[in-house]
C-alpha cells in the first residue's frame, strides 16, 4: 500500500501554495487561479491537496514533515526559507533524532524539515 495524498485545510490557498512551491519545491498541477483548491506534487509522486476553509485548526503537534539526506541540506533549506522571509521560522537544532527545524505556515500549520541521525 502506498500513501496517495495528504489533504490540508487552509484559510488562504494562494499563501499555502506559495509556501510549498517556493519554499519546498512542490509543483502546482491544478489551476493556479482557484482560490478554493490546489493540488501539488513532489518529485517522488506524493500529492498535497490544499482546500480553503475559513478557520481550520490543527491539534498541537500535527505537522507536515520533509526528510532530507544530510544536515547540510537542513541548513540549506533553512537558509532558503529565511531568504523568503518566513516570519515564523525556528532555529536549526539537533536532538536524538537528528538535525531539524520547524516553520509555522499559513493557518498555523507546522512544517518540519529534518535529517535523521546516522
């Protein structure tokens, strides 16, 4: 069985599309003019669906996680997001799992970028 997609509700579809395309390299495959729905894909076949909802809430700890191969890639992605002036970008840190950082995106959606500890 393969995970097909993740469907997230956000108040501003365009802002969420901008975060995931510019910040994380996903590709928009649906109409760029739709204020209500966006379908994005990555380079390995995962699909992220974004749907407009007025006041979505996510429980504490719920997040989208991106895995990269090296700590250098974590730092590079952090620098890339900082250059895009992401205001709620946390610091890079290490713990028992590896090297990682978090970002608060549209609607308070939590996004993690990490590299597993070798």
